[in-house]
């Protein structure tokens, strides 16, 4: 079977689990937008994990609120509201052989559900540091090859320190730390506070290193949420850009449903975080509308509390 999975730590952990219980002969790494846009040829011998549903697949596993199946929908696999898609797979399989992954899954759950301590954002270590080596500014082919290597390491020994000691991972870690320093500088230069939202427009950057998604909140702690426009890399669609939205997990809780808002523009996610791929010419208008929606929501919440 072929496995189609996401590019992040959750997607890679899904691949490790499924490779141990299914005859996975090939692994393809894609972003959610590619599935939603129907760009990926899918068949009954395909497993999809940590990505939106495609009715053509044989098995599907996910945990995103925006992907919740309609009542009565029939499919093979499992969906449930869980901290990670890997957790959904682990619970679905109920296979004693997978128990070796239990400690690692606790960390994957924390990272994928946004429970990352602020000290980890400033000084990444362990599984969180490793997770940031999986999605870089390198060409997709290079990243995909590295992800396959990472899956092999996890299956061999799902221990963060053992994985980080691998020479290929260590080289990536060194680059990630350099990228984080540059990304911090870029965020400071290209982010403005618009009401309660930290808005970052990074389209003008000719070279954009991958940075962790929580860094903006350590730089702009008064932000309730963040909205970011990011260009696609060289090997992706030149006519589109990515928009990501998230809530500040270290500050005042925001009730705005990000996943629902992103689903309206062809994306998805969870209530506190989500993303979408949009046309270049529409990106700025969409991003500014999202900023306004979040600020309007916050203002209404404030007024409601004041009238009580």
C-alpha cells in the first residue's frame, strides 16, 4: 500500500505507526491544500493520514476538527477529536507491538495540539527540536528523503535523544538553530500589531527560513492571535501563497474558531490554529479580512463581558 501523510512530526509519527502494522511500500508527503484541491491521484490502495479525507482512499485517519465526517459517513479507518492523528491510529490499532511508541506519542500530542512551553520556543530541545528539522526551506525532494530517514529512526528507537544523536539529524539541528535566529529577525522586521493580531506579511522575502510557529508570541506577547502570509517554495505552485492563523497559547484565550474560518477559504485546521492555500492576488484581502474578523470577535467578547 501507499501512505499519503502530512509533512510534520504528527504525519511522520503516523507513518512510523502504520508502517509497523500495514504493508506500506511507498510514502508520499503532501500538504492539506493539495488533497483539498484534488491535486493528488488517490486510489483504494492508498492510506491517508493527518490530512483531509478523500473518498477514493482505502484507509483514512485524522483528528482535525475541520475534517470531521458528516454524520453517517462511511469510510475505513478512524476520525476523532484527539491531540494528534498519530494518537487516533494508535488507539484504532490496539496493537501491543505499538506500545513502544507510547512515551513518544505523549510528546507528539503536546506538540501537535500546541502545548509547547515558552522555554521550548526560545531554546528548543527533545522532540520539539526534532520536529523543526522535518520542514525546512530545502527543496521538497531533499526534505522528503530526510523524512523517510526520520521514520526509519523512529521505528528503530522512538527516543528523542537517540534520534537527535544521528549524524543527519544533528546537521539539520545545526541549520534549524541558524534559521531560527534569522527567522526571529525577519518576524521583527515584517510584523505589525493590528489591533489584537500580530500580522506578518512575508511574501517579499526572497529567502524565507522555516521558523517555529510559536516564536511570534514570544516577540509580540500582547497579541491574542497571529495571521501570516507566506510564499510557497520554489518547487511549489507559483500562483499561490499560504496563510496561517493561530492563537497565542501563552496569553489570553481566544474563542475565535480558526479551523472553521480557514475551511471557508479552502483550508482547515483546529479551533486555535489552521491554514489555507490561496491565490496570490487574493492573499492580502483574505488575510486582512481574517485580521478584522478576529478583532471584531474580540471586541464583541469584550462588550458581552462588560454588559454582564
